C-alpha cells in the first residue's frame, strides 16, 4: 500500500493526498461523461433583461392603463350635468367603472416601491366597504381621503356602492336630489385618479431605472420585492380575498360570507374580476404585454432554460396547464358570486383547490427552481 | 510541549473576527429584526426556559461579547474573557433556531476551547494537546463537511449548485461559466474533494504551501457566490494555526510599532505551563464528543435532509435548496377546522424556516396552540399541510397532515410525523383524497 520510500517520512504521508487528488480528477471527468445532453443546457437568463422587460411590458402598462381608466372615469363624471343626471349617464359611468376595476387587477400584483409607499392597494381596493361610513362622509365638508380611518369608505368599493346599490334610475335620482352625494362621488374619483398618477409618475421618474439596475438577490432587491409581492398578491389578494373568504373555507363554521365578494353591488362583475386577476398573473409569468405576446422574457423562459427536468420545463408545463385549469374553473361559477357561494359552496371549494394549486407551484416549486436565495440574513446551512 | 506562537495568532485573529462579527450584527440592524421585534422565537430544544432578553439586556449581551472579544484580542484575562464571550454569544445563539448558522456554532466551539486553553505570549511552550485541539476541530469541520457532500443529490445531480450558480451569470469573467450545467458538476466535485483533502493537506508540511492559496481562493469564491456571512474569513484566518512556528514569529515581526511580536522561540522555556488532569479530561471528552455528535442521525431512518433529525451541529454547509409552504389548521373540540394566519406571527426568515424544518413546524404548532388558548380560551389541535421541495424535486407533503403537531415533542425519538421523501403526491390529488384519507386516519 505504501508507495513511497518509508525512510522519507514527510513524502510518505503526503502521497495520500496526491492519490486522492488524482482520483478526484478522474471522478470529475466521469461527471462530465455522465452528462449526455449537454448541448441544450445553456441557461440563458439574466436578471437585468428580465427586470427591464417586466417593467416595460408588464408593470408600466399595468399602471398606465389603470391611471388612464381613472382619468376616463373622472372625465365621465365631468360629462354628467349635476342635477340632470339620467339613467344613461349612470349606465356609462358603470361601464367605465367596470373597466377601471378590471385594469386595477393588473396593477394590484405589484404592491411594493411607489405603490407600497402610497398604500395604493389599501386606498384603491379595501373591501368590503363600510356603506354607512360612505353615506356619512357625503356630508363631511372637511373629508380628507387616504387617512387610515377612511380606508373602509373610499376607492373602487365605495364607488361600486354609490353607483350600483340600486337600479340606474334610482341612483340618478339620488345623485340629482342630493348634490353633495354627486360631489362626494366625484371627490372619491379625483382621489383615485391622483393616487394612480402619483404611483405611475414615481415609476416613470426614477424608480424604474433604479429597479432595473438593482439586480441583487438580497432582501429589498428588485427580484426579491417583485416575487414576494407577486406571491403575496396571488395568495392573499386573489385566492383568499376573492374566493376563500366569501366561500367560508377558511373558518371553523364554514359559513359563506356573500358580503365579502369583490364588487358585490354590481352583482355581475365579481367573477370577471377574478378571471382578469388570473390573466394579470399570466401576463407577469410570461413577461408579456397585456395584449399577449409570448416572445418576451418572463419567468417561463427561465424555467424552460433549466432544461427538460422536473424542476425546469416540467414545472413550466404544469404551471401553464394549471393556469388554464384555474381560469376555466373560475368561469364555471356564476354571478352574482355572493349568491353562488351560498348556493353552491361545495363547487366553490373545488375552484378554490385549483387556485390553491397555483400557490404551491409558484411559491414553492418555482421559487426553488429560480434559485433566488432571497436573503434576509446570513445563511450557510441550507 | 510545543511553541505557543500558532495559538497566539489564532487567538488574535479569532478575536478580531468575533469583534467584527458582533459589530456587523449590530450594524446590520439584526438586533431588532432577529431578537427584539419577532413576535415568536424558536429556542433550541432544552433552552425554552431561557428568559427572552429585552432591548437593554440584548445590548448588555452584545457589550459582553465585545468586552470578551477585546480581552481575547489583547490576551488579558483571556480565559475569563472567553467565558464572558461564550456566555453572551451562546445566549443569543440559542434564542432562535431559525437563525442557526454553522459558523456561529464554530465560534461557540472555538470560544469554549479558549476558555479551557490559555494562550499567553509569556508561556512560550504549551502542551501539545492545546494546539492539537484547535487543529482537530478545524480538521473535523472540513472533513465532515466533505463527507456530508457524498450524497447522490450533490454528486450525481450537482444539486443544489445547479439551481444556485446560474444566478451569478452576470458576474464579470466567470459569469458566463455559471450558466453551464457542467460548471455545477465541477464545483460540486471539487468542493467535496477540497473539503475531504483539506485536513490532510493542512497537516502536511509539504502540501500546505500549495494548498493554502487554493483554500483562500475557495473561500473567497464561496463568499462571493453565497450569503454565508463571515464564515469564509473565519476559516481563512483560523487555518493559519497549521502554519510552522517560524511563520508566526515572522508575521508578528511585521508590526514593529505594536507590541504584537512574540518572544524569541530560542529562549529557554521559563514559563512553560502544563494543566491539571481535570482540564485535560474535559478537553478530551469534548473532542470525542465533537467527533461523535454529528453522527447522531445514523440512529434514525429516512432522509437526513428531509426529516433533519441531527442535521444541525454537524458541519453540513450549503447542501440544500429546500423551501416549503405551510398552512396551519386549528381544530376545535367539535372537529371543525380553521386556517391559522401564521404569516402574521413570523418574520420572513422564520416563515421560510418553518416551511422547511420539521422541528420548527412542530414548535410553531405549540406556539399556535398556546396563543389560541390565551386568546380564545379554547384547546385546539394543530395540523399543518406542508408542501416542500428539496434540491430540485417537485414539492411534496413533508409532514403528516392528520397528526396533532401540538401533541408532539421535539426530542430524540423518531420523527414519525415526517412523511418519507419521494412519496410524491401532487397537491390536487391530495386535496381530492383528503376527506377519505382523514376518515381512514380517524
């Protein structure tokens, strides 16, 4: 066994490391050898271009569409003549509000940076709205929107209430007979418009470029904020709030809570909004423009580039399939959703399971495949 | 008897690093995020009784670490200083498992040795065992880290490096290489070989001069690629204890304006000291313990990376990309269930750890039961549905979802509540079967 001359003690001892080293080299060559499909294992994903595309093709369009819809809503109120509002005006206001609600579903996924600074999600879509408080604020001349105390009576849910709580003629009559009511309706819209513009301009003036250049993976890095916020928005904002709370699945008594659906007064919007939110997630995942163009760099490209493995292409295919399944499952329900969760609770549980499956795919499998060690502190033992 | 010189260097380097590390901890704001602001902490098993320090006490503990560090650096009342440091540091360390780091444990072990082993420059000669204790610990760290890499994930699938390295493809020079899967294989095998060879190469006078530069490059690379804190610098500094006496003499002569130089080794050993039998016994027992303790997982079946019984305190470094998603359910006496919003009670880091570490899943279940009892005056069972992924595997159920986790104790027994690895059930399959499974379970 001893290769060296036993007379030279140091050499004898040190031959062992050399032997080990040579056998290691052989093993490394062996490792190359058992890696047959090395041609297509070039992983081409850089965080820089990914962030840039996500900002240009997903986030900025989401905020600018939302801001444009808020402006359109404001313009629509300007076209109404106070005191002479008719049911046609109400119908067109309702249509613009529906579009605004839909555009919000895309912007809601990115609750960090300027949106978090201005608490945009809270001021825009805290629901259920406190209808008594909305009525009280009508006569409050010194009403200041955006204060924490007003969150339950502002934003899209308050507008849904004021515009949809009764037939169009009745809403028009109420607005005409109470000028303060129409004024308050406008105040709510102006605030919504201001906030949407504030966040959009913060993104356009400086935040975008900082965001794109911050390619690290520590806590507070762009990729960390983006993925954490997306996962949170999906898990809490979509799965739980839009369906899990109304259908009662998360509570002991499992009593449905029809008043907790999104846009309950419109009665015909809830499912469309849930579906639109899933389209928003899809756009983010594929890195595509809202209109759809699968050529751009998104999370899908990263998973595909990992190769034909369970954690690469296999995962991508499952996410794609599950997104379609979840969207289809949402559309099997019927509005008004508040009534549906009461009458068909079991069926809504199945839809919930389809939504929940995406939480696991995105939060666990995808995050792990991305290998983004979002670091909150040192970590050497994983 | 051997020269004290390597011990002096080790003591000074170690002290400088623990001082830096303590100040870095404060500077990063971790006193607040890891100790003060978390609602719940996850103490190590057996330390649940330890009072949780408030801000003043925490500052006191850090002050103790700094005073102890300075005493070690200057070599004044060294053993008492080491004891002070050890106490304060370990107190913070055992408060929360979710902050566990191998290098924190390494610091604890070395500090403990400095409590037993004096390293005064006046001594000149010290018992051979005192130097060997440190060398042996460092050899164990490398060798055991290497042995831990000898598993199929690491060697045959180059996991988790396959998932981690591509993130660095934008680095200059080496960046493009990190996109290649081959690079992950080369790094995995080289890493394992490096760890296994390190003890032999460090002990060998002939190979050490060639190996040490490799060691420095290796650790700096890990420092650049992974968020492992000061660990690389600790190892680069501490491995100098293997160097020849003359190197240490020369090194400290480079600082003539300080009093750092060591007394001439040629002088007669006027102050050489030996220790009493008790100290020697404690030391030997401690070293044997260090060799055996990391193997405690062998008494338990199943995948170590999955059930994690005996995973900590074993020099298992950077071996897993493991994360999970945990939904807790509380079940009242009527058998009704409700989701418990765990995310409102944990820091992001704790949440991450509770998704991946079975003993933390159990600890959180106990905290949930206590919280529910305090708040609602109602005794509940606590179940968890944990979907976890390990080294590129698809997510799978990690914990038996029908077991009342609040009735389980973290102890030395088998973790039967952990499901076997690779028992793959997809989430939707499970939810479809859940009711009938649960019925069968009852």
